[in-house]
């Protein structure tokens, strides 16, 4: 695939990118992959909860997509089409690993709760940075523990920022089901994080390390030591 070396412009539409990719334009294929890598990986990771398997799924999804690219009709966006392929690939792998789960059999709830935000900010304090990483790990693990149906909706809506309609299309759900599952996912996630976060928060802002040493040195200096 060496026909074109230029980078596809950002405003290139799906139809043009597909046309160029079908003509074995390497730049177009790269542009499609760069635009969708993160979304496909997160969707696959959300289903399989395994980093390396998610990467394998994304590769397989791209191979399947690019070898059947002529079947893309533009009824949905290229990103949605690729997302569906990746999710089907991941779900197929999941079914081979364990008995199939009927996503519609899981309970739904309508309670709305906001996920506790734990923004990570750059810090020159190694203890605070470590605490932030621990908090992030708690949240990520809590997401992994959500039941499949709710985890997939949470990842598509919150982490990937898809709208209700796009999420409903990818997951083959009604928009009302997407909304109720998102509410329930947030509630379960909040409760799970609150149970686990206590010991981490206790150490999140310790008066230790450089701050402790700095204060101690300042006091000793003022006392003439």
C-alpha cells in the first residue's frame, strides 16, 4: 500500500476516505485507523477487560473491515460501522471464553447519580501523584466490575462521549434503555467507588514527604539548629 504518502485532511468525509482506502491508498487507511483506534480499543477493552486481547480484537476488526470495505454503504458513520465490527468481534471472543450472557436479562434502574470525579493533575509531589494513580486504578477497576450491559453503555456514553442515538445503534438498544442503563451504571459505579476509595483518600493528601521535610527544616532553622 504505497500509492499515496500524504496525510488525509481532517475534513475528508467518510465516503472519500472509503473510496481512497478501496483504491489501496495507504494514507487514507492510516487516517481511518488513527481516527478510530482509541474508540475501538476502549470498546473492546470494556467487553473483554483485558488489554492484550482488546488489542488483538482491534486488529482483527480492522482486517475484517478493510477486507469487506465495499460493504460499507454509509447508512451510519464509518466510525459507528467500525465500532459495531469491533464489538461483535469482542463479543464473539467473550462467548468462546464463557457462556453467553443475555444482556437484556440484567436488571435496570432509573436512579441517576453522578460519578465522583477524580481529575489527575500534574504534580511535583510524588506522594500526591501516587495517590492520584491509586484513585484512578480504583475507578478503572470499579468500571471493570460493572455488569456487561451497564459497562458497555457507560463506556460508550461517558468514556467515548457517544450520544444516546449512536450508542443505541451500536448496542442495538432503544434510546430509553440506554438512558436507564447509564443511570444505573453511574449508581453502581458510585457505590462501588465509595466502598473502595476510603483507604486511598486517607492517603491522598498526606502531610509527609517534601512538605513535611520543608516544614521541619523551617522550624529547626527558626529555632537555631
